[in-house]
C-alpha cells in the first residue's frame, strides 16, 4: 500500500518518462522512430524505418550475427548507428567496434552516433566522459571505437579491446579485412560469450554493397557465400533499393544514382543492383556474370532428408528426362559433397544439394533423389571417393541407370573396348567438362536458379597456369556437379533420353551421320530430277542427294515409330544394325545386353 501511495505521488511528467523509458527498452523500433533524429538540410527529422530495415533490426536483436548485401545509399549504416544508440541508452558496459574502409569514414560514423545521442531528451541521454573523433566513452561504461584497418599491421585492429558488438561497414571495400578479422575474432568471441551470459546485446554485423569475387572484395564474397551453407552462424539479408518506397516511387532517384556512377554499367550492377561483377580472371564473361546474378531464384521447396536439405526448383515430371551430376568429398575434408539435377532437354537446373556428410550418408541422399526423379541418368565422379559411390550404386541390388565411360585398351595388338562406371575427371575430360559448362552457361545463364550454385559459378577463376577452379579457400563442388551433366549432354549423350523412343533429334543425328559418310555415290538422276547441266556439277549432285536421303529416312523412321505405338511389329535391328535380343551391335560384339539397352532402349 505504501509503494502504491508513493507511485501515485510521482508527478505526471516523471511518470510519463518512466513509462517511455521502459516502453523504448522493450521496443527498439518504437525508440528509433520516436527519439532518433537525423540531421538533414533544413532541420532535424525523426527517423522512419521502412519494412526491410525493421526486419533487419529484429534480426540484430534476435540472431546477433548477420551479413547484409545492400544497394548503395539506402540507410543501412544509419540503421546500425541508431541501434548502437539504443544499446548505449538501455544497457551498461557495452563495447562497440566499427571497422570502416578509411579514416574519414570511421570519423563520420562515430560523429553520427554522437549526434544521435546528443539529440535525445534529457531523461534518456547518457553523459559523455570522453569524446574524440573516432572514440567516445559514456558514464554508463559503454564505449565506441571506430577504426580503419592498418595496412602495415592489420592484425592489431581492436587489440586489447573487449568488443561485444562488431560492425564491419562496407566490408567488400576494406583492404586486408581478412587478416584484421582473423586477428580480433578470438577476443571478440570471448567477449560476446560473456555478454550473452549477462543478457547484454552482442553480435557481429557485416554490411556492404558487393565488390568483385577476388582481390579486396574476396573476403566479403566468401562470407556472403558461406552464409548460404548449412552450418553458418550468419543470417543473410538482402535489401534492394526498390524495397524502399521512397526511392521506388521517385522516378528521378535511380537516374540520379546512375549519373553519380557516370552511367558505367558494371558500377550500376554492383552498387545499385547488388551484383558481384566479374573480375579480369573470371571464367565467365562480365555479361554472363551479371545475368547469373539476376537469375537467382528462391527454391520452390526444401526437402528435409535427415538433417540435410535438398533445394528443389521444379517439380518432377514423368515426361522429362534428367541428368543427376554427383561430386563427392569426404566428411572431414575442406570440400563438400554436391548433387545437381538438370532437365536433359532444356538443361535447366531442377534441384541441388550440398553439404558435408559421410559417403554412406550421401549415398542415401542419392537414392532418394533417384526415386524423386526416376527417369534419369546418374553421372557420378569416379575419382577418389566417387569410386565408393559407384560401388554402392552397382552393388545394392537396386537398379540405377549409371553413366558409363568408354575406355580403350590395347592387348596383344588387338584393340578392345571396355566401360567404367562414373566419369573420371582427368587431363582428357576436365577441359571438355569445363568447355561444356562454359557453353551452356554462356548461351543461357538463366538455366541456373540456385544462389549457392550461382555464387560458385561467379567465383570460378582462370589461374595463371590456365587451370580453371574456385579461387583459393573457395569451393566449386556444385559447379563441377553441374559440369558433369554438361559433359555428358555435349560430348557423350545417351541415345534414349527423349521419351525412350525415336524422335526428331535422333533422326537428325542418323541423317547427319549418313551425310558425313557420303563419298560421292550418286542417286539415280531421274529420281532427283537433275538436268544434264546440274549433273555435271558434283557438289550440287551430292547436296541434292543428301536432301532426298534426309527426307526418305525421316519419313520412314517416323512411320516406323508411329506403327510401333499402334502395336505393329517394327524391325529396329534392320534399321540400326543392332540386335535387341542379344544386346549386340555389328561393330561392337563385346557390348553387354544391359549396356546396349541402356544406350538404345527402343523396346
């Protein structure tokens, strides 16, 4: 009763301030929109958060570790500054470290935070005990240190400082940020652990517009790409300028920003459209890299398999044929096991999988994907750990249609042909694999949907030695799984891929083969209706003959195919020189029946 009596004696203004204080502490959005003032030409205005900013702010409070990919000039740095003020008002002994690209930016960041604090009402505003260009200390023990990376000694950044909240601003443009982060990260994690135990806000925020995938921008690119992997602590956020209504509804804003960038396309792509632009040694062209950035699509579904995720971009279609490319790695190494499913005809990405797991666990993933997309050809790598997958697929008793690579042996002056399960990526096949991958991606970058795959493709570089692979400490597992599919489609396609029946593409292949083997034998002149003058021209005769052959074969093969559908008997053997019953061809008597049926399979 005495306490209630004392509360009632508090004057209305003090009571209001107490209520506001606790309301603001429980709701940082309310605090920012009612008490953070921005210095703008003509006077101070209260900060108004747009929806992506609110989403990101809640993630700061809840998730603690986040990485943001943003367009330029959309207020993310200002949001971080307002959040720092919120922490400094309502918590004690919080130490914030800001890393900027240079000294002037560090000073500007610190100055803006100081300005926000000084504009708070008296009942909320803490007092400054120390106030310099890049550092200040408050009477509640909160401290802020803003700094750039020392080029001569990057590992000295924040040395001796127990940073509880670290912000790396424009991370893709900070030289030697990798060395600096490695230097202060151990102390950072220790301080954050103590802060977590005591209920004090903590975390690490990495913010930037994109830069290139190599050089200065490599560290940020790696962190962004890693945020899309399975076990990262960082939550990725994308904020495009079109999400800000103020800019999206202003027909002049985008044009003005382009003018400020001198209308240079790669700068517009990077600064406004959030695209990782190609470097001078990128495997793909700059235009293709830009289009890859634009084709990123969220998965239509994520299938949970044990504790692993299969990203799906199209539903299975019984009328489509699929290639399943498989790149295998050990669970304890640096690489990942990866799987790609592509539509054979369009070569569009249908599904992807990437994770660190044991080979036997990965085999279970492959088995499930085989059931989801049963009309397929599985293309596993046969190098190293890939051989274990090939053994699993061939010894379990379950039927898998597995790609077989033709090998040639010479024994006692007699040439023989044998087949090996899987694709061996050696000096002969690797250049062809990369050539096929390059061709399909350059022709239509939109066939790739998954952000993890796209980030890997963008990160492929051509080393000084000429070797194409992921840059140092990066990964290319999804890229090569896709490359296996590309190799098979371009250089060793299965013959039964379109509905397992005779089709136009196969007919054209047969006709082309016949045309290439024309050695000058001419058809009857009356049949092709040539004049005497035309008959004297050998080139014209051959060309016209080929045209007639094309028509005859095409018409007859399609008639035969149509008859087979109605149940009439068709002698496929007489057309192709292939005995379906024995599984042998005239030119390859050693082929097995199953192998031959896999290749032709017109039954």
